[in-house]
């Protein structure tokens, strides 16, 4: 797991720099800068509004005595997506938008749930 994290921390910034240079060469440096700022502001707005919706849904579920498991997974996706959207670059922005938007978030929720179940079966995570 640590090796994968190291590879990601080296490869992703390299791809982002390559993408920024390529787009800057195509549309210009100032336009690329504005595009990065625009995706950051739009992403922050989307993450905030989606986060509010998920918090309200979690409150409704808890007030009716249910565990808000789906809302917790939504919150993880929205938080991660918001962080990626604030990171400059087009690859991270694309993944961030996919995590924040509700119609594409389901894939990531299923993947996170699969990962948690896999860790639980190995005994890495213990259920209470």
C-alpha cells in the first residue's frame, strides 16, 4: 500500500504538470490559469452544496433511528472530491468532479464499500 501511495505521489503531479503545459500551449497561459481558478471555485461550490444535502439526509436518517451508512460514504466521496478539486490540475479536477456529482458518485461508493468489506474479511478492520 505504501509503495502504491509513493507511485501515485510521483506520477499524478507529473501528469498534472504535463497536462498544464500542454493546455497552456494550446489555449495560452493566462487562459489556463483562469480555467484552473474556475474549476476550483465551481468545485468548492458543488462540494459545499452536495455536502449540505448529504448532511441533511444523514440527520433525517439518524432522527428515524437508522445508521446513515450511505450518507457517510457520500460524505467521504464529497470530501475527497472537494480536496481534489482544490488541487490545481485537470486530472485531479476530473476525478474530483466525478466524486462530487451525485450521478457518478455511486461507482465510487460501491468501490469504497467493497474495499472496506475486503479489509474486514482480512481482519484489518474489526466490526464492533
